């Protein structure tokens, strides 16, 4: 499927006839559903099957003629309600269709029930009849081929990078074996693809990994969020402003997507000239375009299908959480707005990403990269192997079938590459295990008179959603201007100002505006199982000796805690040293005293820490939660059941599933920047033009 196939013509006449027959069958099923519903709903009057069929036809016409206009005008409300407002519009069209055809006076709730029922039946029947994907795809083909000036018709294969955020290689192999990834299993089984192992950097998280993968450099990015003492600011990889700064620092203009590529749903753009839902460039009107959002929401069947799937996902989340609590299993709180946030990540963003990739394929875009964040989001809260996390993977696998089918009508052959940016390691939070947070541990070990500040974390998913809303709000259309006004109170330059994000963003602002004297004595940050402790009032990298003078016994107290794996500090006499409860490791010459604190953290742990120590933004004290190799579990400092950000276990081991015909690497792939150059080499081997690579150090 992904080999360099000759360009294929549009579907033959027989395929078109088959498609029309399936459309007709779907219409008959919808009519039968409406007729049956009218028999049991007193508010709905459909006298005959013929009348039901006419209503279905009228409803289809309304969907084709009215929906695009209504969507353009009402998109802000649709987005702000995670698509729920589209159900109101659909209900209105059902009510109007019923009123026109049989002159009855249906109630709103009757029309609402019919809309929900017909959408659910259409979703199921459309999948069984293979209608939904083809119908949407044909609309995309017509629109793109008619309006685009840059259709790429060539024999040179394009590449689609399909990133599953947070999926480690070990869980991938388990999901393949258990049948949760049938499409990938088929690809690997028929030897069209193979699994490539690689090791990400410390810190093992999306910001640093995507900077390396897409831009070729992630220097001086010590965590998902970090404190820059020289500027007195907190950098966060889920902030619109901060990701733009990260891209400015690391972009050389020769990123992975620099040669006429597209970036879809990523944190960083990879120097792509065309992007959507990409956090670092959402305010760049020349590169970021909201037209993809309007195209997605203007498809009535696709939007209502997405809405039904979102509601189904919310129900599944509630059921999974209830089962976890009832079984007595270890868990974290998943109430409040989380189910809505989850369905936005696992359903809405998934469908939007796939829709934009389908458009890229039929347009013949040379290279596109898209991040699917659903598994990472669910695994954080449920666990990396829980049934609902596996369900997310199974649904992502289905997206590959949609892409596979689209390739058959593309103006060029395509390679589809599935990869991850990092893994996750299972483990109950540090607070649950030991009854205190990292902030409280540091505060208890501190002997100073100043305060210890721990700004609340902003989850990656909040940043994704904030960037999505921000991008639509920057559109020049009437809908975009309405969105800008509607979101002004809770979407700032730094991200989404609702839920836990508001306190975190306000803390960021307070840190940035404070003078040196006004800064807290200690700032404590958590990035999964990685902790960062800085002393903002003291210039430069604070040494172990200075810390000991200011806070006697502080470092030893932290390192000696049973929930801490190791602590890295810089000594005036020995350079960077890694301390554990029963030993130390000197990074300059690999000298170990007592028990090696890095023994269980991987063969490359010392190299990762040496690199980290070289960063100018490395914290004064770098802390790792404990790793328990027997259980393959970590003790994260955030309230997650699956975590990443530091060392220990599967979080350091992502993967890439690449075409079998691509050449083997000469040695182990360690680091996202190394993987970046491997991907560029593979693309060049396939004949695809790539920008000249050069590593830029910030």
C-alpha cells in the first residue's frame, strides 16, 4: 500500500455505481428509522414510509444547502460547545423538514430525539456500508481539486507522519498482539512495514521531542515547563506565546516539513509553510489557516457523526471511571470538566486531524505531520494499559484505514509512517504514595525564611484546546471575529484561561513581572516524574556548596526520601553529581560511590544527565521520582497514573513504524534530533526533496 505505486486514476465507473447504491441503501435505512420512530413518538407524525423517504431527501438537501452557510455564521458556538450546538442546528433542520413534508407541528424535543436517533443509526449503517468515509472523501476531492493551485502530481512518494502521542514501544507491541491495532498488525504481518526502536531525550515529553523531531534541535529544553532565571519567566510547552518562542529559538528554516509540507495539530510547525491547529504558529496568519476548521464543520454528516462519537466517549469515560473506583483499583480524580476535555482530544481533534490529512493526501502534499493526542490524554488519567486507553488505540487504527483508502485517489503515491514522540510509564502519584507533594517535600527540607512557590501545572491538552480556539479567533471572517470576542475572557496569549489553567497562567505572569527581590526563594516545578527546583533570587547555576550554606541538609534530605530516585546538582569541586539515598555518581568520570543511583534508569542515563547539565536553563536541583523496576512503575510528581517527562521505564522508548523498503539505521537511534535526521534521510532516499539539515543550538 505504501510502496512507490504508480499514480492511480479516479475510481472506475463500477466503483461510482457501487457508491451510489450504498448511498441509496443508507437513505432507505434512515427512512425506515424515521418511520419507526414516528410510530412510538407521539410528538412526530409521519403517515407513511413514502413520507419518511421524502423527509430524508429534504433533510439531505437542507444539509447540502443550508449547513455550510449556518456553519460559517455559527462556528464559534459550535466550537465553544465542543460541537453540541451543531445538534441544535441539526434538530432545527429535522423540525423544518417534518413541518414542510407532513404539515405537522413537531415539538423541539421530538425533533431532537429523531435527530439523535437518525445520527446514531446513520453512523452505524454508514460504517457498515462503507459510506461515510467515501462520501466525505469525494467532497474533499472536489473542493480541493477545484480550488487548489498546488496539486502535486508526480511519481515521487509523499510521506504522512501519523504520531500517536505518548505510546511506548512496549505497549504498542502488546496492543498489536492483543488485536487492538489490526491495521498496523496487517502492515507488519505482510512485511510492508517494520518497527524501528529509538530512545527519546531527557526530558521525555512532547515539547522537547517535537522540537527535535520536527526542527532538528531541542537544546536547552529541560522539561515540559521550566524556569528561566536570567529572564525571571516560566516557559510552558502548552502556551501559545512560549511555543512560538521555542520555535524561534530552534528553527533553522530547514525543518522536517520545510519543503511545502503541512503541520496538523502539533505543538511546533517543523518549518511547514502551511499549518492548522499548530500551537507555535496559531497567530501567524501567513502560515496558520482556519479554513480547515470551516471545511470540517461544514460537513453535516461528518460533524453530527463526530458529535455522536463524542457523546459516546463521555459515556465510556464515566463508565470506565466508575468501574475503576468500584474495583478498588488505584486511580486519580477524573471528574469536573475532564470528560469534555477528553472527548475534545480523543474524538473532535482526532476527526479534525484525519480530515485535514485526507485533504492533504488528495491534494498531493509532499509531507505532512499530525499529532493524535487522545491516547496520551487517556493513559495519563486511566493508566497506560487500561481498557479505555486500548479503545483509543483501536479507534486511531481505524483512521489509518481512512488514510489508506484516500491514497488510492491521490495524485502521487504515499508512505504512511506511524510513530510516537515518547512513551509513558505506569505509576501511582507521589502524593498518593507518600502523603505529600514535591513542593511540600522541598519546603520541609528548606531552612530559609522565604516562600516556596509551585505554580500549578497546565496540562498539554489544555494548550491544544487553547491553540485550537485561538486559531479560529484570529480568522478574518465574521465567524472568526465573533469567536475572538467570545473567547477573549478565557483565551489569553498564553493559553486557555479556564479550569486549572487560570491559576497557572496567572502564576506565570506574576513570576515574570516580579523583581529579583520580589521573587519567591524557591520555585518547584513538576514535569511528570521529573522535578525542577530553582532559587530565583540567586544568580546563575547555584552550586551544591551554596545550597548547603543557605539550606543545610536540604539536598541530602530530598535525595534520601524513599520516593526519590536521584538528585542532580553541580558541585564546585566535582562538577555535576547525581545523589541517591545510598550512593553517588560523578558525571565527569563516571565514578560511583556506594550504590549507583542511576543503575535502574537505563544504559544512557548518565549521558542524558550530562547533556541536561550543559543547559543554561538546567535547574539548580534536578529531581527524579523513584523507579521500581520489578513493577516497571514510577512515582510521578503530577496527579497521573501514566506519566512521562523523566527517566525510568517505557517513557523513554517510543517507536516508528516505517516502510520495510526504507534502509536500516547504522546504529541505535538516541535522541529526537537523531531521529529527525533519520527521517530526512529516509525521505531523501524515496526521492522526496528535503531541506538541508543543520543543527541549531539555542
